[in-house]
C-alpha cells in the first residue's frame, strides 16, 4: 500500500512513550547509546491518504485513514504459513484430487497451496499442456470457503470439507436431487499461464 501524510515529532509526554522506547530498544542493539542524546527524536507518520493494494491482480482502492487504523489482521495471519506448509507436506493427494475434481484441471503435475486466510485458500496448479506433453502450464486459483472462518480449527474444517467433496465427486457420490459434491464451492481462476 502507499501512505501519504505528515510527519510529527513525538514528545516524551505522550502516553505510549515508554512502549516506543522499549520497542526501539528491542529492535536496535545500539539504542541505549542514542536514545538519550538531545539530538535523538521519535517521529510518527500521521496518514492523510492510503492507497491499499490487495496483491497482484487484486483490486486496489483508497481507504480512509481511520478505517485502515481500525482494521484488524486476518484471524489466520499468524498461523497461515504453518497451515499452508502442513497442507503442502501432508495432503498432496487431497490437493491433486481437489485440482482434478473441484477445479476441473486435467493432466495435473503438481498442486501447491500458496495462501490461506479466513475467506479461503489460493492454489497453484501446474499441468501438462494437452498437445505438447513436455510443456508445463501453471495457473492460480482462489478456492473460497463457504463461510468466513473465525479460528484455525474452522479453517481446518473448511479445508477438510473441500477434500471430502473432491473425494465424493471422484467416487460418484451424489447428494439428494442429483447435486454434485463441490459444485457450490466458490472458485475463481486468478492467474493463467498463457505463454503457449
């Protein structure tokens, strides 16, 4: 994101002065040598405009500074990396089945989870080109959870539901009224390898 604003000198009378000094001291080993100098000052950026970019190929927009200040991190932010690693390490077969059954990709070579958050997961699928078997193509997909998750356990449950529905579809299981498992899982292709 891009932030514009004004820089304000922080006086030693502010409420978070001790916290600022402590954080700076932890981050910089030489802090004690410089913080007590009369030439040393802390400054704070006071945003007036914030341009938020959600990621490559994701919409961007101007966000009011107060809304940005009040925002909270995704509930999975601290655990996303370990969830992603575990899925890639322990669920290769389930990811392959998800690619073929839920994403309807053929000739799949490799599937990797590249991101997980409260709304879903991102998958990178590498497949063989139909006419040229020695050529690989890589596409990116966003596979949404049906409901926003509020905990790591919820996320695990939603991922396992996706894997279960991929298995059911592969094995010809149908739900009453001929409904096909996985048909209502939100899926969007977010990037496509078009260098054919």
